[in-house]
C-alpha cells in the first residue's frame, strides 16, 4: 500500500510527543522524504514539495495545518499501519538526527542546501514562490553527503 504524507505525519507526531510546531513538522517530513530517496531508493509519499520562503513545504500538509503554529497528532488523518518497517527505520533515523533541533535551525539548514536553493533560483529572499523541489534534486544532493 502506498503511504501518504499524513501517514508519515502521524508517525512523526507519535514519536515526538504528539505535538510540534508546524514549521518543524514540515522540515521533518522533508528530511524523511530526502533520506528515504537515498537509503530506500524510493519516495515515502507522493505529495509534492515546494521551495517556500521558510524552506521546503508540502502544500498538501500545509492545507491541513494552515493558520496553526503548533499541530497535534489529532489534527491529521493518517494511518501508521500503512508504514513498512523500512519506512519506520528511515523516519526513526531522521528523528534521531533532526528532532532535537528547533524549527528555525532546520529552516536555516534547508536554506544552505542545493535542493531548496536551486528551486528558489530567480526569486528574491522574501518573495513567495511555489517551485517544486524535485525528487531527483533531493536524491542527488543528499546521496552526495
């Protein structure tokens, strides 16, 4: 069964105390997708990721938490049982590496990395944009680290 971004979100929230800032959640989802491409050779979910001013954002997820600073596990429909053991291992490694960082640190990190930088080419720093961060650009960049 194909997992959705909301299955990933449910799992992340179940592992991080049930609530988290919306910005931090977006970055943890982004890094879960990135490292799945490298470690598992496939995407975790189909939703596209865009290069917004504050870093990578999954618009499908944003629509569900728009207007909220903090989100809770109860804010989302998703089913953790859709995740494979590989999915869970990947997300667990991402959480080990990134979940102790705050949202601003994670956002700043994405701003130094090629997938976001390349998708923002031609846009001013504070200019809104919805250019896609492609799976290819993510896989290429993160596999080189």
